């Protein structure tokens, strides 16, 4: 099972590896790398690894973060790409 994290409105590079994508999202605080599926507007799919990068953690609102997709370029992740999180397998 997968869950949709976001639909890309922008993708850009900053310090560090990979590509930051917008919009910002709320998250559970876990910053460990995880697998995602990038579903491009053309219907093509590719797998990648992503991490949450905290953008705000203070105040009354829930923490929000930006998603960093590792080993990709902005050209690999056009506007309208749907990014879904691949559910981790649970042992029997």
C-alpha cells in the first residue's frame, strides 16, 4: 500500500544532495530515508529515496517539512508529479 505525500508544485536544488520539492507538508517527525514512487504527469513511474527536511518546528502549529528526493535533478521531477510513500513491509 502507498500513501500520497504531495503533488509537486516546484522542484529545485539547494545545498545538499538531491532535489527539494514543494509544497511543504506536515509530517510525523521521522527523518529516516524512505522509498517513494514518482508518478510523472506523463504516467511514467520511477522509484527514488526521499527524506523529510524540517522547515518549521516551533510554535502552536504542527511541524512542517519539505521533501528532499535524493539522486534526482529538478528536470526529473516536473510540476504535477505525484509522490507517494511506499509502505514498509511488516514481518509476518
